[in-house]
C-alpha cells in the first residue's frame, strides 16, 4: 500500500481556525513579543537615541551648507543677469531694426534675405515674439 494513505497525518485533515481563534493567537503572539521586549529578550532592539541626535546634527549641517551654496549661486545668477541684460536689450533692438529693413526690401530681395536667414538658423530668432 501507499505510505501516504496509511500515515496518521493523512487521516486527520487540517481544521480551519475561526476568526476568533486567529485573533486570540495573534494577540498572544503580540503579548509574547511585547513581554520579550520589556524583559530585554532576544527581540529587544536598542533605541538609537544618540544616533538620532547625531543624524539631526548632520542634517542641520548639510542644510546650512546647502543654504550657503544656494545663496552663493543666487548671487552669481544675479551678477550674470546684470551682465547679460544689456546684450539682450541690444539684440532686441537689432531684431526690430532687421525686421524693418527686410520689410522695406523688394519681394524678391526679401525672399532671398529670408532664405539666407533660414539656412543659417536665424529666421526663428527674427520671427520670435
């Protein structure tokens, strides 16, 4: 005969636990874990309070360094904008003058000028705004 059919384990089918039994076993398990934590058993973990203080100090230091770097970069950006603003104004004036000049050209000459600007990639700049 087959050994599985004659074993005592096969004769007793598993009995499903009811919801109340499952809850009771879960509560008992949690109580045992809590008791082990209170008594300093193998499940007890040391509380990392000093490590938290060190981490907070390190985070404060990083935050201060980041703020200083941000302030430095903001000052550099302001300086760059001040340096390039006159150039941007001059380019805007140049664009306005070039549009006016192209508008006064004959249709054939206007077409040639615009096609040259398109070949060089400046037509998008001229037509912007």
